[in-house]
C-alpha cells in the first residue's frame, strides 16, 4: 500500500516536506512502514486531491505534482511533477 502525506518534525511539529511511504500489508493487524521517501521543502496537491495522484502499474511509475516554497521570493513555485520508478 502507498501512503502520501506530509513529513513533520516530531520536536517542533513543523511540516518539513512531502512524505511517501510503502506499507507491508501482508498482516492487516500489523501494518509496517517498509520504505519512506521525504522530499524536504516540497508540497504536493496530491495530499488533498486524489485525482492528482497517479500510479501506472505497467511501467511501475508513481507521478505526483510538486511545489516548493522559494524563501528568496516568498512564493510557491510549481516544479511540475515527481516521477518515481521501480
């Protein structure tokens, strides 16, 4: 199972970026996070819009929209899409 959300600093409670997790679901009573990827400083609308999240099973690609906050300009900049391949 794939999970998409925001990574949070456990000490400060601040969001640090987009977090993608893979979960081992062989035992539904004991789900395990088996892999994690965090894109520091990033934001994805896929966390709020399930239609923005794409997985292409034949090519095994995960595609997400990505934005980042530019500290110099004070603006969010759309960086197109993240593509993750097996």
